[in-house]
C-alpha cells in the first residue's frame, strides 16, 4: 500500500481497479488528499480514481492483496453538506414569486357592451385502437373450392 505523503505527481504505481482482477500499471496524475485517493492515468482504462488502500508500489504486493471496497454513506454526507451550507439572504428573493399576488382583472369582463361569442361545441373524434388481430383476406369460398375440386 502507498502513503499519500510519499506519492508525487508523475510516479508510477500498480492499482487494483473494480473493472479488472489483475493490477494495472498507471501514472499518478493528481493527489486527492480529502478523499484519501489518487487519480491515475492508464493506457487501457483511461483516467480513474483509486483509494490509497488499492494502490501499491510493487506488482507482487498488488497481486497478493484483495481489492478493498469503499462503502459510501450518502445520507450522512448530504446531512453534513446541508449543515455547512449558507442560508440565502432575503435580498435575493424576488417579490413576484414570494410577495402577495396582485389582483388581476380578466380582460373579457372589462370590455363592457361587446359580447364574446362562444365557439360551438364539436363532437370529439373517436380514436380507435389499431386491431392486434390479423385480418383475414376476403376470398370467394365457392371459387376456391371449385378450383380444388376442378383440378
């Protein structure tokens, strides 16, 4: 297992990925101290993030050890994130959405003497489902029988 204090960008390590059983030879492209991980670049799998427990200096150690999975507790993480989030100030609140709504008069009622004609009601069109049954072709039964008996 590697130590984050000993690793620098550009070092080559062996990493255990979730995609593949055998360890992968990779170059360290970034050190992620908060996550206790390193970002690596491989020829086959591209850029990946590997926790320190799955990264090794030697290939023999990487082959002997088992891959360690990280169990994420997203409920705890979101709770911590919301606790540290700053509250919004009232200066950014728009009066249109959060204020008292103004009474609007409908335009049709203010016109006074002119009346608005109502459109005539039309019957709704009947939409039929397409049949799932296969239609039989129409044949004249007498002619098909006569053809069979005639030959």
